[in-house]
C-alpha cells in the first residue's frame, strides 16, 4: 500500500512539471509578441547608442526582455504597472551598483545585490521581477557597465525603462488593453456607508481581502481583476443553473416611447398617465437615441429648493407650451443621450449589476438592429429572478 501511495504521489509531482492549459486566444498571443518585439527593438537601439558595440550589451537587453514580457503579455498584472517598472528597475540598479562598488564583481556581491533588491522592491511596493536581473547585470555586466557607476541607474536603465513604459502605454491602449491598469472604482451612488447591493449577500469584497491575506503570497493578477473573475464565474454559474432566462422573457413589450420632437408637456403627461418614471426616446427608424426620466425634468427645472419644486416644474412646462424663444421646448433638449441598452436575447443576470450597483432603474431592450422592442425595470428583474429561483427549487431533484 505504501509503495502504491508513493508511486501515486510521485506521479502527481511529475505531472506538476507539465504546462497548464493555454486560455488566451491566438490573436492575444500575437498582440503580446508584437509588443515585445517593438519594446526590445526600441530598448536595444537605445542601449547600443549609449554603450556602443560592446560585449556587455546583452546584460542590458536581457532584463528589458523580461520587462517587455510583463508589460505586453500581462499588462494588468501589479508587477507590470508604471510604478513597478520605474521604481523597481531603478532601485535594483542602485543596489547592484552599490554592491559591486563595495564588494567587487564577485558571486557574493551578485547574491547580495539580488537579495537586497528584492527586499527593497517589496518595501517600496515596486516588485518587478526583471529588477533582480538589473541588479545582477550591474555586478557581473563587465567593464563598460562598471564604468557607468551610479550613472547606470539613469543611463541606460532609467532611459530604457521610460522608453519601454511609454511604448507600452501607447501599444496596449491602441490594442484595447487599458494601461496603466486602474483599480475598479467602488462607489456608493447614494453616498452612504452601506455596501453596494451586489455585495450584501454571498461573495463580498471583504471576503476576498481576507482570503488573499491568508494566502500570503505575491499574486501576478490584480486584486480587482481577481474579484471580477470570481463575480463573472458566479454569473456564469447562475446562467447554467437557471438555463437561459433572457431579457425578452421579463421585459414590458407594450412600451410607451417618445421622439426627439415630443413636447415636454406631452412627455410629462405620459409619465403621469402611465405612472412610470422613464420614457425611451427613439428616432424615425425606431432606434433608441436617449431616455427621458423624472430626474431630467427635475434637473432642468432647477428643483434644488424642495418647497418650490411644483412652481418651478410648472414654469418649465408652461414655458415649453408657450414656445417662446430661448425656452426649452421639446424632449430632445433635456433627455439623457448616454443611454444603456440591452439585447433581447441577453441573460437577465447581466442586468443585475446595472440595476443594483450602477444605479440604473430602466433599461431599454433592443433587437439585433437596435430597434426598441421593450423595457426592463428593477421590478421586472426582481420578478424574473424570483420566478427563476422558484423554478430552480421546483425542478431540483428530491
């Protein structure tokens, strides 16, 4: 039994040497490779101009190659952000130069340089793995690098790091990868201390913070990206468990809509008649071009003094009725033009963060031609999720 167990353990250990499944598509791999090519072409040219045709040149290009892999293949990694590459590389270069100055170009100096550079990058929150290679290059790079002294920090390390960073900002953003990678903004629209609705039940941000602290290892993915992936996994599991409940299943189909030229008085009367709080605005092709809400009326009527709101609102609408010059007359002048729409065949779970955390209350539903075909409100979503939950319970095996 012990022999079999040992063989089984050995087999699992040997399998750990095999690569994991590649999850990026070919276009993403090509994008990263092209970025690395441009990055090294740029930094190699700079290094050659600074040091000339010397045997020490590879010692300068090699660390930049590692930086290029991070900046172009892992642009959202905390290890690839501007602070990491600029401070991490610079502080490592300083440690390397100091080590070779005090201890000479010896194995001990090389080991101490890498160790202290790693500690310094941890201390300055600038951990950038190529920094270890920068510190090593300063020690074993040869006469041309040693002759630079502390100037090595600026030229070529600092210059190369800046050039690579500048190229990464341009290239990554042109190829639709936000860089630098900014943390997600978690803001309560109501300006209270409550958690956002999406974080009050189930998986919450503080749970992730606790687990990461317990894990106690460096992650090469940002905390916000990790949270995003977890939440997307939850949504995917919801789709699988409750099948394909789409926006078309829960939307209101007999939609009351208006046009750009609809008068304010008519739009206001429609809101009151149908007891609704928003009207989608469509063009002649029935495509959504905006949305008119009660907030739009209040904003343009300057309803910041609550005891005078009725008088101000009447003044806004009566001014439109009189159609005098300079007055707001039609819906198109006060509607919200940046309107979010959803497709009829989209799963309703995609609407949850929009109608809860993002502060939206109404989402127009469109077909594949972007023609308005319905509307989903918070009430529609609550009803749909409740029905889905009941169906899941009723269909569960006993």
